């Protein structure tokens, strides 16, 4: 099956009641994981997320419980909101009256008075409502702010992940991995890294789409979403994340240019799976590059181009992304040969020339290697080969690299893009 359909907790929901169904099923899934796992997992959840500790407790788990069914006079009650942001909305809300149904309740039976943990869930990137949490707080009689809690799905993810690494119970490990995978599929946690096994498995195509769809899609990919949300920290705030139909890669493109131009003709940054068994990050510069690289009438590099490239390549040496497995950057000059059919995109692309740059190469060697690109630009221009030309700076990371499984891959990718921004801007004219 495709990854999302293969997941134990995934389900197909009706469009008209999708949000409510999703919240109900996510709550049920989470409580079922707690119920079917060793009690130590629920103990850890209560202690780490709510600061509550019990001795020899027994637990009951219920979903879809009416406010009037919770015995507030007989139980100690806590109200917890689970959401992407993990904000303690209940604490900020004003208690009010009203009826309603809460998503879930965990009842703790110990030597003391029973304790009810009332849980309200928001899925995907939805936020908890002050009005809704205020109503729950009012009906449950919670006047003490200390009885109100906010929990992020990332807190839950890390709790389950840590327990899965420790437990020797195969069933527990299976349930925990399925639910953490579900949280990733639903973009309810930040990007945690690519799964190397899934990148080489039979469902690799669907897995890539799940991770890489651009944020302009109905269901964004988690890697694309992470790039989009963090881009402002790397001077890329005016870029948007988009993707192609196959979702092999995600692109960061200037929002205004994308709105007014054709994507294939725009400068952009890309991250994804251009090559078998490799993850690639690249700066792509299409068209009108001749005058930016070489002097008019010769193959000599323009001083401005050489300076920008020398600065950018030396800066790349300090980026974590370039240190693992292979320290190479591929500098390519590409040309597209127009087909007989003169319609747009009817071209065949192949590399005219490429050079490989390694860390630590001295300035003279870099200049010489850039000169190969300069000569290629001039020769193909003089020969009038191709209607479309492009210049690419790319870093390839094998699936075997530890970087693939690291959540920091988002930041390292954006740092790579930021370092190449001067090159991007140099080709603006």
C-alpha cells in the first residue's frame, strides 16, 4: 500500500466533516496507543506533560465524553489542550457556561481521589479556541490556572519515540512507530528527517510526495512546510515553496516573480530527489546568463562573476551540509536544444560542461575551474547551440548519509541557499 494508506491510524474522512472526524480519530488513536502499551507510558505522559505523578495507578481511557458526564465533584480535574503549537489556551481563557463534548478523558485511579484528565485535540496546524476552552473550563469548575495545560504534538512525538527506543515489547514498538509516522503524515510535528528505508522501498514515490509537496498545495509536504516556515530566518522571507506535479523536489521561488512569470524561466532554489539514491540542493539560473559570466566577445570571466563565485564557494566550506560523505559542489552549464515542435518546454536538456569543486581548493584552482564554464558559455553561444541555457550550482547527498535522517537538514538546506543568495542576486539583471 501507499504509505498513508498503509498506516494503521490513517483513515479516509468525509470532506464536509473532515476536521471533526480527524480530531476524533486522532484522539482515539493516541488514547489507544496509551491503553495498549505498558502503564509506564501513561505514567510518563502524565509526569512529563502535566507534572502529575501517581503510585500504582490504574487508568481508564474514553473518547467523546459529554461535559455533564465528568464527575467534577468526585474527581480532581485537569484540562489539557493538544495542538501543533502546544499553547496553554485554557489558562488564558475566561470560564463561561455551555454544553459540549470533549475529545478524550484519561481517568486515573490511585490511593487518592480519582483524577480526570480532560483532553481537547487540534490536528494539523489548527489552534485551540479561547471560547471553546473557556466553556470547558467553566463547566468543569476550573478556577485554578495550575489545572490548565498546553501540550504540543512534538512533545507527544518525542515521548513516544523515546519510549519506543527503550521498550522491548514488539507490539508496543509497532504501535508507537505507526502513531509517530501518522503524526508526520498529518504534518502535526515539525520535519524530523527523511526515512532512509522508505526512500529505497516500493512506496518511495508516494513517500516523496508526502514529504515534498509545496505549501501552495492542498496538502503540503512536511519538508516543504518546514522550509517555508523557517525561510525568514535565512533572508528568504520573500520566497514561497512550490513543487512540481511529481513532487520529486520542492522549490523556493521569489513570490512576486512566480506570480508574474513562468516558473521554468525563473531563478530558484531546489531541494529534493533529482538523482537516484541522492538528495540534491541546488541554485538554478536559467536564460540570459552569457553576459553575466564572460566578457563580450571573449571567453574571459567577468571580474564581478569571479568575485561573487569565489566568495560564495569559500563560504560554502563552512556549512554543515557540505561536510558529510562527499565535499563536492557541481557547477554545471546546461543547454537545451529546441525540438521541431516550437512550443514551450519542448526541449531536450543536457550538460554542456561541468566542473567539480572540492573544499579547500586554492583561489587559482577555483578560477581555472570557473574558466571551464566561461569557455563553454562562449563556445556554445558562438555556435548558436540551443535556445535555452542555464547555470547550476548543486550539492548531492547520498541516501547513506546521516544527514538524510536529521531534522537539521531543513536548516542546513536553507543555510546553503542563503550563502548562494549573492550568486542568485548577481544574475538578477
